[in-house]
C-alpha cells in the first residue's frame, strides 16, 4: 500500500502517541471539572493547550479551545461572530466547513457575503480584499491553503489589510497546522485547527485559538454544562469554559498533546522541508508523464504537499480505483468538499485525483506513485 491521502486524514498515529493513549484508556478515564478526580482530565487538557499554544506562538494557553474538529470550530466562530445584516468575505478556496455555514447565513438573509476570486492555480491577489471591504464588513474567513489545489494563500497580507479596516479575521489552518510554520499573533484574530491531519491526532479532535481582539465579540454558539459557574443558566464568561460546553473528547485531546509535542521536538521547519521535497519530486516526475495534468501551482514553495491531477480520458473515480487495485495507491478522487475551488480550477463537476503526502511518505513511494501513473 502507498498512502497518499494525508490531506483527508493521517493514516496512523505515531507509536509514542499510541502508547500514551493505551495508558490512558487502561487507567483513569474521567470527566474534567466534574469531580475531584476529573482534575486529571483538566491537567491533560492543559498540557494539550500548552502544546497548541507553543505550536502557534500563542502566549496564553487558556485561549485554546478544543472542539470536535475544524468544521465545528468554523461553525462556532462564524455563528458566534456575525451580526444581523453584517457583511462577510471569504475566498473561492474555502472548504465546505466554512463555505456552507456562510452560505446558509446568506440564504437566510442574515448576512451579505462575497467570495474573493482566485486564479485557476488558486492564487489570490491581496488587493482583492481591499476592493471588497464595505462599511459593514465584519469578518474575513480564509483557508491557509486549498485542500484541492494545495496552493498557499497570502493570509498575512490579506489579514493585515482587513484588520487595518477593523475587520475580524478567521484563519482555517486545517491543511497547514503542523505543516507550515505559523505564528498566530502576527496573522489573525482566530485560528482553526483540525486534529487528524498534519497534527497527527485522532479523528474528531481539533479546535481553535481565540485572539484577544475577539474576547468581547464572540458569542457562544453552543451552550451546556461546563462544571464551572454551575449556579448560572448562562455560559461562564471566562476562557476556556465559555466555549467548551459538554464532556470533552479527552482521548482526542490527549492524542493532540502527545502528537504536537512530537512535532515540536522535530520542528515544523524540518517537517516543511521534508514534505516540500516530496511535492517537488512528484511535480517534477509528473512533467514526464503524458496525459496527466497537474492542477494548481507547480511551484513546491507555494503549496502544501497536496497535488490534484486530471488524467485525460479517465473519470477521476475510475483512475483512483485503478491506481488502488493495480498498484495499492490510496488517493482521494472526485470533488473534495470545496466546489468553489473546483469551479475556479476548472475541474467542476468531474473533480480530480488528489495525491497528498505526510509524515510516513518516502521518496520510494513518490517514485512508486509516478510509476503507477505512467502505467495507467
Ligand atoms: C481546509 C479545510 N477546512 C476544514 C476541514 C474540516 O476539518 P475537520 O475534519 O476537522 O472537520 C478540512 C478537512 O478536510 C479542510 O481541508
């Protein structure tokens, strides 16, 4: 088997993470904040908050909120930040995790919404942000990198323009957490992360970091028990409890703590360099294969390790199936939860075969994929 679907989910947890999880599952398994013993779970969560805070250069770990993943985080942030009649900007590269809640609000007449246009390779000119901002623009939501084209968006530049005009900024770092070096303070007001991709945690883990600027602006979209301020019918006004109702996914949170600590030991720069090498090798090899057209940028410095291709004469699903059956290559095919990106890249509705690389990828695997594609 050659696993080339890291952009969807990391295939296996590292040995060190698995060992930690076994120890936890076989031992104490309690509900943070709900009883004396639950302090253990709170301590685990604090360890994970510290790891996330270090990874994204955040000084206060209590600003790290854990949720069921990037989708839940984006919904919480979007619904918690918009106000009736406000205007929101997002890019044509957004994943449906952001695009659907935004479009739902627009359809119900609650917000105005504009999609910032990108080039067919997925590039965005930051000046588009300046042109699109209106008097009532309240929020700019941007993915850091397209999950279809791999292209990295100029988020720092776009957010600088937006923040200078009083627009709040939300970064979807689902495709870049643990993959690209990133310091939140210099960049955005809120940062969303997915646990099960570059961060190497369990599926169903993830969260967001809420910057100081949003403290009084963000309303809880979900409410419930927190084990704190229990005499009140309102959510607590302090972090992180304000945005963490219900029993937390402690096993997922522990997987994040253990995995991010490993990432910090290796260094995101080192990971980036290694994965950039796989993308470069793959893109260069594709140049020698006829009838396989890469979508997005061909510059490995400008993308994450995600390369979508169109194979002329083949339906994307059929090509993906043949690669698996004949060569054991696991890809993702079709539309990748981002119809606007496919429309921009000219691959709607047929979709693409998407190859994505990560921690377990090797040069030999890249060569194996190229051979499989050549044979096809
Ligand atoms: C850019 C982007 N945002 C959000 C998500 C959703 O992440 P999660 O699975 O954690 O909800 C994905 C997952 O593919 C993604 O690629």
